[in-house]
C-alpha cells in the first residue's frame, strides 16, 4: 500500500516534464532559490564531498552573457526566471576538513571516524587521474541536478535540463577557472508558459537484467 509521502513523490516524478517556454512575468526571489539549492544539496555524493557548484543566472546582464553560449536553447534562456549552471568542482576534496570537522562539532560523527575518513580522502583523491576525478564529480553533480528539478517541481516551478551549450566557454564567461570547474548541465527554471509533452518510457523488461 502506498503512503501519502510515496504518492507525493511519485506525482512529482511523473508530472515533471521538460519545458522550453516560461512565463516572462514571473520572477523567483533569490531567497526562494537559495532554499531550493539548500534542499537539493541533501543529494548523496562520494565521501559526502558534495562537488556540485551552482551559478544562478537571473539578471538581464547575466542572461545576455549566456545567450550566445546556449546554442539552440535560447528560448529557455530568454523566458526562464533563471538559468541554473551546474558545475562540478574537481578540487572539491579540499573542503573535506571543513565538512568532517563540522560533522564532529555538530555531533553527527565521532572524531575517530572523521580521522579515518580524512586519511582515506587525502591519500586517494589527489592521486586520481584527471579523467576519473572528472567522472566522479560529474556523476555526483548530476544527482544534485536531478534532486533540484524535483524540489523545484515541489515549489510549483518547471525545469528543463540542457546539455546543448558551449561547455568550454561557459565557465570562463562567468569568471571561473575552467581547470577547476567542469560543466555538467544547465537547468532552465521558471513557471511554464506551455504544457510539457508526456514521453514514452522503456519498460522495466527492456532495461533490467536479472541474475
């Protein structure tokens, strides 16, 4: 039997559709956006190192800067309340001391567990090949992005995840280091000005292997 919470989560997942055109008369406050980012940050990540970084483009100046870089996604850029750039920080492990010390200070982790975790992180992450590190942080950041889309839906907003943009130029356009920050996706965010299309999904039998 489904609980109320399960039904609500299912409704969020099944009612979320990618929207290309948004209501230009609706703005989302930065306070509300900050709450959504905070809630989405409960997403899981390797070692709880939370490599996602977020650039919120909600000003006319920011959108004008982004527009030439989003290729065929200009409608989303022009009409959305905000464009959310999801980046992966390849130097995220340098935050490990802060994360684990804070966990101990707040009584969420014993000190000896922190020490073991930090020893593993400091020995492992700096030695990883760049390609492997990039893969890890992009997977973790994609989990954050999916959670953000569901949370946005729970706030009454719509989204559209986009991979069609100038990855090599978008980080530098917002004065960030492309050696450190790896683009994952851009999310358009706002109130839908058109209905989203329902989509066909592969069946469990088509995607599952049982052994």
